[in-house]
């Protein structure tokens, strides 16, 4: 992919052509001139419809046959010829000023990686209990209200993430053993990359003005899938102090049972807007997260 532009926006997609079209539409409405950045769609399913949609919105297209978000992202930055790449999820709607803000940061030369925040949108009306977990404030990787370095212990989200390509080359990009694979839930590939950036002393920054509207996928409307996500998060990553022994895991489980479960039950009884489903997701999610950490430990020691 040949270009003299500073930025390539990479959208990795897997069997979500309609959502991809909405994302590309939002990138056509940017305040930055359309000739100031490139767009590359990396299709992990090789669908003719996705290729046609990419062409409609003047985006370059490549099929990455090895399934997995990390594989697709790595293919994307390798295809790009610009010095910077920005990853946006295919189910995201970019704020009109997003690209202009990113280009401003790129031109300043201060950062090696920079990300933003997201609000939520829904394809269908969600169950009332779900809104507790996906409220109108969306997600912020940091409580900071202004642009600046991201504090240690905080992590940018992969759905809106700009990175110097040379550093991706240096660090071999995303770990292909982590992240989503097709429709199988996976996490932590962006966090693991940020850990490696920090080890090298590279600057990671956060700007709350960088904004996308991110879809809460309909599969998240179900309790069992919320628990699956918690399990995958424990298995693949997480940022708390991980128990390294079975007794430590059991101690954490005991604390959840005697502290978190009663607390969540009390909230269900007395707090408006906190439903029994929230009890299951909140307390049950902590338990399945622990099981995921145990699986991670077994894998590492296997």
C-alpha cells in the first residue's frame, strides 16, 4: 500500500459488512480532508461484500486468511506505508473530529502511541439490567480530562488506538496468541503491547477528545456471555495482582463469596436500577475471572 500520507486508518473486520459500512461512512464525514489519510480494511473472512463496501468508500482492501484479530492487525500495519497507523473497530462510529485530532498529535512528534475513549450505542434496545454495565458515560482508560501521558497501570483500548509503525516493526506487533479469534472471545493483546512499549520507555498518551461511539454487541445482552467475557479476561490478561498459587486463588474466591456476593445482594435489594442479573454478572463475573486466571496458570505451567 503506497502512500505519502502520515496516517493509515486500519479497520479489521470479520463477517460484519453492515457495521463496517457504518464505520467507513463516519470516516467520510471527518473534519480532516479525506486526502490527508488512508483507510485500509483487513478482512479476516474474505467476503466479496466487504471488498465491495471497501471500494465504495475508497478504502484499500486486503484479505488476511489467518483468523484472529491480532493476525489481522499485524497484516494491516505491515501493509501500510505511512509512519503512523490507527486501529478502529469495525463496529465503531468515529467522531467527526477524530482524525484531525490524531493528525495534530502526530505532527507534534511527542507521542509513540495515543488513544482515546468511547461511548456506547446499541443496535436493539438492551435489557434494563445491562445499562448498569454500559452507562451513558462510556469507557475512559483514565480519569484525566485533558490530553497527556497515560499513567502507569492504565491501558488504552484497542478500538481507538494510534501507533508509530516503526515501533510495531521493532516489537513485532501484536501477540497472535491473544485477542479475538473469529467469534471466539479473547482479550489483552493491546494491553500486552502497551506493557512492552512501557518496558522500552516509549511514550503512551491519552486524549479524551479522541472519541468513538462503540457498539455493545447483542451477544453481550446475555448473562452467560458476560460470564464468558469475564473468564476470557482472567485467562488472557487483567491488571490486578494475580494469585500465583492455588491457596492464593482459593483465598481470593473465599473473599468474593463472603464480601462481594452479600454486597451485591444488598445492592439488588435496595438500589434502584440494580437487578438480580447484575448480581450474577458482578459477583459471578469475579468468580469466572478467577477460573480464567487458574486456566492461565495451568497453561503457563503446562
